[in-house]
C-alpha cells in the first residue's frame, strides 16, 4: 500500500467518531440510504443513485479500516502523523 493510499484511509477515520459520525449520519439520510432513490424523472433518479454511491463508498472504506490488518496500518499512520 502506498503512502497516499494509507493517508486516504487515515482521512476516512474521521467518520468513526465525534462530528464526523454526525456528518455520516446526516449523509445516510440525505443520500437515500433509508428511502428509495427512484422518482418519475430518470435524470433525478440517476442523480439520487449517484448520492447513494458516494455514501456506499465511504462506508466500504470504513469497513476496510475495521479489518485487523488495516487497523495496524492505521495505527502506524497515526504514529507517523503525530511525529
């Protein structure tokens, strides 16, 4: 994993607690995760589905951070940024 990839993963950890968690909860609502994105206008439906995709990407990356190997790498990244 490159340093840039590690930096990106570390940045996503902001959604795990505090204000980042509040933002993620708001995105869940506004990105149609609990409602259907489908409406009568196909262009609006496509736009709504795009919002869902963004939210799903954030969640997917956060799940990657929870994997044991990733947690170790995350700890190493945090140690590097604290130096």
